[in-house]
């Protein structure tokens, strides 16, 4: 529900799939639009005095990946994993 609200999605309609959102974000990133949107949002937040730019925060939260793990290569000589 919160995701839908933050993205401006109508709650009476189905949300886009993860793969659709991933493709859209990939296109935004490839075209350099994600960076521009970020800078625009920061500028708006500064203009509205929501942030002042005097502090920097770094988030080191773990993010789960949806990719399958790749098997480790085996050394041809010993058969051990690299």
C-alpha cells in the first residue's frame, strides 16, 4: 500500500510486476534520467527547506538480490572450487 502511494499508483488497479519496474528503472538509468531525477528532487527539497545540504548520510543496509547464485568454477587440475 505504501509503495503504491509513494509511486502514485491507483490502489484500485493492479501494480506493475517487479520485472516491469526493473525494465523501466534500467531504461531510466541507461538514459541518465535516474541521476537527473535524483538531482531535481534534491533541488526541490532544498528549495522547500526540507534539507539544507549540510549533512551527508550513508546507508549500508543489506539489500536482498533476486538473482540465482552462480556455481563456483572448479579448478581443472584439482577439482576444488576457486
